[in-house]
């Protein structure tokens, strides 16, 4: 199966300091994957804002502490592989690479950078086949085994 990363996979909603919810959780997880130390709690507080500003400064983005389109694109496009736990609903370059690894390992998933139900099913099947906990979530052990099997 061929594919290219969906433009949707590299975007997210505009988030401001004091936003709350699952989109803030994803933002915090991405910041952690980029090496920032902060609590993942879904609350866009001052520590998340400061980490975001440091990220924006580091990558030459507008330093406004707002997660807008350019910041989301950068976070999701530059996310280090294997540095965040991947689960259904997440998007980004790392999800695209996961789908590539699943294809190399013989699973029929579309590579578009969106962790959809088919990707979750393929991950769960890979975990079952390799006697891992069957969660459909890609944590470090599943990621490492997928990479190892692709060689």
C-alpha cells in the first residue's frame, strides 16, 4: 500500500493558555516527546505555556505561547520517533512511520499519519503475534520490536 501523509495529520486546533481537554493532552505529550519536562494533565497552564514558548523559540516560530497551525505542524512533523506513546486518535509524522513499519511487517494499513481503527487493529495483532500485552497502543517495547522486525 502506498500513501502520503495527510495534511490533517500535521494540524490541530488552536489552543490558548488555560485551554483544557484531550487536545491539550496531545500538545503536552508532543512537548514531552520533544524533551520538555511537564505534567500531562490536559490543563494548558503556565508550565505548558512556558514549554511551548521555548519550543517556538528553538524552532524559529512566532513566540506567542499559542498552539496554532504552524506550531502544530512543527511539533507533529519533527516529533522524534518512538518518543511518545501512540494510540488511536493521534496524528503526526511518527504515526506515519508506525504505519510504514506495520506495512513492512506485513499488515495492511494505509499510511496517512492518522492512528485510525485499522492501525489499532494491526498494532493489536502485532502485539498478539509477539506475545505482548494486547492494548493496540504503541509504547516503547512495541515500537522497538516493530523496528527490530523491520530490519
